[in-house]
């Protein structure tokens, strides 16, 4: 598993937050929800403008003080009423939903729990990026049987990773009833990149990110 530092997490959160604000304007309101909140870095950045910040994960987490309510729950069965939040966000979460056939249910639940006029924010890694982003292994996922080879070599976390394509994610957002405001490839600043900085710089200098963005962001508005 690629280890991200505090600096990496914070830089990623700020970069994604800027994309969200450029898409829909200032993120603010009564309540927001971060699904798969994990370390809490994204929650801390995205929750700044909200009166009440909710964080949800499948296991216990040590959240920052900005979190008003934390809950252990399954994102595909959110324990909230319809139209509960001005913002529902899931960052690097959809690809970890098990079984993978339930990934669209997470998106449906996010839209259901977002108020009319509210924002749904989703980010996923690019499954075709030259470096497999969960392990840092170059090109392994491009090879026939490469994922299974990586698992046999000890990268067992890949058993739980099923990255949707950009078009799949867009379809799930539309099918759930939201309008897509932004759909774009992302290239993180170098401050957000973990241990393979040199490889990142080489790929960037060759213009690889024009063909292979680091990941994708989908911003939706609930009508």
C-alpha cells in the first residue's frame, strides 16, 4: 500500500476543494456529509463552511474537531432521511465498495440524502494511470493477470479495489437523478504525491497526464 504523508493528504484535500468551489461556488450551508471519511483530512477542508459536519466510515476513526457527528455505517445504506445535506462527498471511496456490484448504490444514496440544489462530490483514481495508485507499482495493472500477480506478491489490498471508469461514474450520477456540473480528469500538485516523486516528475515532463490523469472528479447538483 502506498503511504501518504500528512502533507500529501492536506494538499490533495485542498486541491479537490478548489475544484468543488470552482464548480458550484462557495461550499457552505447547514449540514454536510463526508462518506468514507477515513483520516479526516478531506472532512476538515470540505466542512469549513458548514454549521454541522457529519463523518461516516465503516470503522472507528480519529476525526478532527470540526466533526460534529461521526457514525460507523455502510455508505450503500445511509442512515439519514431524504434531503438531509447541502453537500455529500465521497473521495477515493467508490472503488472500495464491496461487493463491487453495489457501487452504484452508494451514488444513489448520496443523491437521495442531498437537498434539492445541493452538491454531490465524487472522486476516484484513474484505473489506467501508468502507476497503480494503491501500490505504486508501474504498469502492473496493464498486464493480463497483473492484478492477481500483485496480490500474490503481497499487495492483498487490491482484492478490495474495483475502480469504475469515468463514464460509469457519470452514468450512476445521472441515473440517481443528479445533473452533472463538472466531470474532469485531475492531476495532483507534487505536494500531494507520495514516495514516487521522481517517476511523477518524469511522467509530467513527458506530458503523460494529458493522456492519463491521476483520477477523475464528478460534481453533481441535485434538482
